[in-house]
C-alpha cells in the first residue's frame, strides 16, 4: 500500500480521534470543576465520597473503565450494547478526565490567598460572585500549565478507544498494520499524534501568554 | 450617635482567649487609633468588627442597629450581614487588591455588581477619587504595575468607592518601606481632615498621636487605657502603657 493511501485512510479515522478529544474536553472541564467543589465541600460525607471516587478513577486503568462503561451495562443489566461506540467512549473519557481536572482545579483553588476571599467578603460580594469573578479567573491562570499537561495526555489516550473497537485513527492504523504486515502505519500514527500535540501546545502557549497580563 | 458600638466582646481561638470583655464605640467623625504589642488582639478586634471573625459573645451594633444578639447564652448574628457591610470599608495590611483587575475595575466592580449602581456614574466618581489621590493616570494599570504605596492608596480608594460611613485600617503601612509609608499616612491624614470616621490599628506612634481624636492601648486582649492622644502619649499614669511607649521612644 502506498504511503499516501495509508495516510488518507488514517485521516478518515482522525475525525473519530478529534470527536473523542473535543467532546471529552467539552464535558470534563465543567464536570471537573463541579467535582472539585464537591471535593472541597465542608460536609465530610460529600467530600469523602468524592475523594473515594477520584481515587478509583485515578487508581484504575482508563482502558478498564472504558470496557466497564461499554460492556458493563450488558453484563450487569442485560442492556444491549449501543452501536454508536462514541457514546461510551466519551462517557468513560469525560468521567476519567474530570477526576484529574478536579484535582488540578482543587490545587488551584487551594493556592488562592485567603486575603482575596476576605477583600471580596468585606466589599459585599456574594459567595457565587466571589468565586466566579475573583477566584476562578485567577485559578484558571494558575492551573494552565498543569492543564496543558493533561490535555496533551488526552490526545494520546484517544488511541485507547480501539479496545472497544471504536473507529479512530489508531484503530485504522492497527488494521492496516495487520493486513499489510507493515510497521509503517504506527510511524504515521506517531507523527499524527505528535503534530496534534504540537498544535495543542501552541494553542495553550498562546492562551497562557494572553492571560499573562498580570503577576500573581 | 455612635456609628460602631462593640459591647462586652469575647473571642477565643481554641483555648486562647484573644478578646476579653472589650467594650468601645466610635462616634461620627471620630478618628480612633488602636495601638499595642503584637498579639494584643487589635487586629482581631477589627476583624470582628468587619465580620471576618465571629465573636463568641457580646453585641456589635452599627448606627444603633444590633448585628448580634445573645440568645440562650449563644451569640447569634442577623441574617443579612450585607446590609451592615455597606456601613464600613476595610483596608488590609497587604492590600488584597484583585490582581486580574485594573485599578479602575478594582474600584468600580463592587459598587456596580454588589450595590447595583449605574456604571457610568460609578466610573465618574471613581475617576474623581483617583484624581484626588493623584492616581488618575494609573486607572488602567494592573496592581502589579504599581508601587506598594500606590497599591495601598488604591485599596483605600476602593474602600471609599463604596461610600462607607466608617473606614477601618488594619496596619495599613506595615507592609511598606519607610519611604512609601509617608504617602499612605498623608492620605489618611487628609481623610481625617475631611471628617471621615476611621479606626486605625497601627504601629506608627507619631502618626497615631497626630491624627487621632482618641487612642486605645490594648494588651493581652483587654483595653488597658484609652483617651486623647496627649493623655496616652503625654502623661500616662499606666505602668504598662509607659513600658510599651518607652520601647518606641528608645
């Protein structure tokens, strides 16, 4: 198979890769913030349950979680497996990444000096206003480097979707490699991921620069 | 009429009692300085007055309206503290400006989004205040682009933008070097001349003497002595006050 044919075929799978990437970010970024707030709850029962869930999600392989979400409902409740594999993939990814993002948000929120809360309180800001206007914008600035790290990992993790035979770039690459007994598709996949991540790093670098208008 | 009244205030952190049956009040137009050694409870008293700390017992009132009341031996706060927060402003030792907001936004945001006032009207007032401070060319600067003295002056005008009846200062110059201290003290002096009601916790004895109508000396969680600055600084009878001031005049 000519290299160009190979690349074109794998590009078809790239759409699937992008779908996982963007949908996971779309759901896990807000979900992570919610989980971070639950984790910081003053009610011990809520914070302990959240802490336990995070530890399970971080302490078990994403591949296992993917399989659990995709096939668990069938084995547990006899629910037929949906033909659209994107749904279980995004659910598993969004939940897993929300756990990681939650810990990053938490570290950012915890790093905020108490004086910012006190100044806002004395000025009469409500709790919600304080968080949305004063705390969160500064937290986002502080956690951007760790976020970039996690997002870069997400790009590479999309390849795990092949375990439940969701068609993305790596799935196609593997298929070609098997049928052609060639190592080339893996090289192409490697280049794809690398370029994708170079773009991610570039964009995040721009965002960081844009938020760099004040000192912490 | 007293703007602030604090009666029989008790406050403990764990087993350590920081405020022991403190009573004092501040009248309109009065400038009160609170002096005393570190750990004497001065800052805690201010933090209780501004609801950053809750008191264990006693009564706080603004304009004779009680904020707290004793019910079955427990101190209970009213529900709507924001009604009372409008009465006062607080200037912190380390400014606590919002670093992601410009000077102008630092000042304007609370009047607009907390008090719901008209944006353009607030902007005009804030620019007027900045002009008075000689900071109008800094309106679009971020706090990190200002000197410490400028930052503290901005935090003073941020508090003034809320039009408080009384302004509290918690060691406003303690984070500044001696050269920058002067510009902040000058602003406070000017406010005193305009009859702004103020309570100032400070270690600047000369300043406290010059600016205050009344000086309160605190030690070990109690008010040891209070009176006109000439009395406290000039010819105090109290041994503890004498000892404390002697260390400053060395």
